[in-house]
C-alpha cells in the first residue's frame, strides 16, 4: 500500500511547477491555486515520486496517462470553472483533472471506460476530501443523460469528432472543451452551446492525447 506524505520538498516542487505554468501563459489564479494545493505525486506510482512535478505526462496503466500539468491547467482555464458548476468529464484516468476541478468547487461527474482504472479509482487517495466527484463506468460518447444537463463538459482524450450526445447534455450557454483530431495532433476547441441546439466554436493550441474510444473495456 502506498504511503501518502506531502513533504516540504513536494510543496516546494509544486510552487516551482505553478511558476512554470504562469510563464507558459496560465493566468487563471483559481486554476493555479488548485494545482498548488493538490499533491500530484499521490496519483502516480511511488517510483515517479521525485519527478511527479515535472511538466510532463506519465503512464498510469491500461495504455492511459496522467496528463501534463500544463495541459490540465490549459483545459481547466478554458472551461472557466465557477463554484458549484456541474461538470461532465470524459476520461477519468488518474482522477487528477477531476481533482483540479473539484478543488475549484465544481461538482464533477466523471466517466471511465477502462474497468480496471474505474475499479482502481474506487479507492481514490483523496476520496474523503473530494466528495464532489462522482465516478461512473461507461462509454464517454454516450455521456450521462440521467444527470444532464451540465454547465460544462471536458474531454480528456483525443476525440475523432464532436460527440452529438454530449452537446445535447450541455446547458444552453454551457461550454465544452475538447481536443479534436487533426492528423497526428489534436486541436483544442471550446464550444458554446446556442439556444437552437447548435454551437459556436473557438480554436486554440495543438496537443497530443491518447485516443477517445467508443464502448466500454473490461466490464
């Protein structure tokens, strides 16, 4: 069983990471504060303990990764998170992105298609702190119609297209942040749902994510 300790060294490394994110253009102080408050090394194997605060992705099993902190900060900033926002996250992964949103006061509904990761997250290390994260095993393309509508939707995998059911589950005026495939990379989009059910689209930087796949795996 991994022993969870958040030392002065870890906290110092987090402050350095936050300073780096500022230098890279992250300006939302709520996002930076959340990243500063969350011990990222808790989400990784103890072998990664000393390098957990480097600005890069790490493998977490099942072909998935914990995203680069800059990517997490970038998506969170685009999402314009407000306290009590009801947010649907597609791709729970390590629960790090969901924890950042929860730390910012959002109610997070997160879906994971990999059964092993979903089962592993039942013992999520910060579960007692973040009661505002609800975990689901399912197909991210289908969303969670029972819990809709959502104020915001965030997709943390490379989407081959914009899933229509997720647009349906977004409130009018709500935002979706989604990386969409454009050849070997993905372009980050922010969609705003309009009153007629369509959406306005803003385009941002390119990133590299693991693919968003349909269906469930291992159930």
